[in-house]
């Protein structure tokens, strides 16, 4: 049995990791609550003691300050959770000899140049959130031991999918769907949660894992392409998708943060062969 310590288990991605682990009899997962482990003020010694307790075989960090606008106004909080804590976790895992998987984001790109960005591309964030996530990546990769950074983008699931809900609402109320000029890579959360559990198991077994991974299923897309695919999945092909005026937001959003996945896909095929589901096949999924 592989024993995984999960940080950020109450977040959107963390909840899907918990669900995926619960369906695998070979996985024992512990996801401490904030009351049990508050990352905003935990000490390096406390983290080392927990990680080096002998209770775990791998550590997965899904915790983050992920509200992009809040990161602009609460900068020290963002720096703590997105940069300092990953550094502490990576160091503790190196000292304990445990594999460490850290979740990052496509928002480390988008400040300059256009995508798709492969795993070796230097980060170029457009806002403080991306700056702190890029700093967290650097800190994790600077540590030795077995560690991997997994960048994820445009997450959606059957229960909470703000963009899907927006598209369907606009289609029903306006008869058209205005969208911004953005491009990235939609990713289906249940598949990503399952993939991350498998990744931890692969690392426990000692397989080679690249430093940086871009897990995704299906092609990259613009907001327009994603909206049209959503409409088609719900039988609304006749609803037009139109340009939307840029919104006034506190933090800049990247216009193009597409992640290239060819290297990650090749590694997955060579290692265990199970990738993520194609997002286009998951668009109509809804909870009962």
C-alpha cells in the first residue's frame, strides 16, 4: 500500500485527489485539515517532523493561494503559500527521502510571448499570482531528491465549472455567448485527480519522472473553441459565440498560456501508459 500525505485536500483539485484515492485499495491517503495543519504559520521543524514520521511514502502539495485578484492585494499571503511553503515541503521531503509532487499552473506564463509553452520554457508571469507560483517552482526544483512540478490549467468538473455555467446561462438568457480572447488547455478534474494518485505511486516505485510535467487530455483551445464545444455538447450548436470586451480586473490574465504536452505525453506512454481523458469527451458530464 502506498501512503500519501496530501496538502490542500479541501480545494477543488485536492477533493478529486481524495475521491480518486478512496477508489484505490492500494492507496492510503491522509489529508489534514487547516485546523490540523495550518500552512500559513507552520514551522519548518513541524513540517519535517510530520513528513519524516515514517507514516508516508509520498507527499502531494495541492495547497495554494489561488485567488488571482486576492494575490495582488494580499501579497505576503500569496508568497507564503505559493513560494515559501513549497520550498519547506521540498526540503523536508528531500531530508526524509520521500517523493514530492508540487502542483503549479499555466499562469507562470502569459506575461510575454505566445504559447504553446513546453516544460523547458522559462516562466514569464503576468501577475503576482504567477510570480509567486514561479518562485515556488524554482524552490522545489532547486532541491535534490525525487520531486516533480505538475503545471495544470483551466480545471473543470461535473459539480463546479464556472465557465460551463456561464456559457449555458448566456446561451439561454442572451441567445449568444460573449467570450474573452484567451487560450489555454481545459483539464477534467476527476481525471487529473486519478492521474496524480498514479503519479505518486509511480514515484514511490522509483520510476524516472521528469522535473516538470504538463498533464492534460485533449488539445489546447481558445475560449471561443471551448465555448463552442460546450454548446455542441448540450445541443446548442446554433448559439453564436461572439467577442467580449476585456474586463476590468485587478490582476492581468494571460491571453495565451497554452501548455505543450508532447514531452509529458511521451513519458506517460513509456512509463505506465494511462493519460488523462480528453476534455472534449467530458463536457456534458453533470452530477446527478
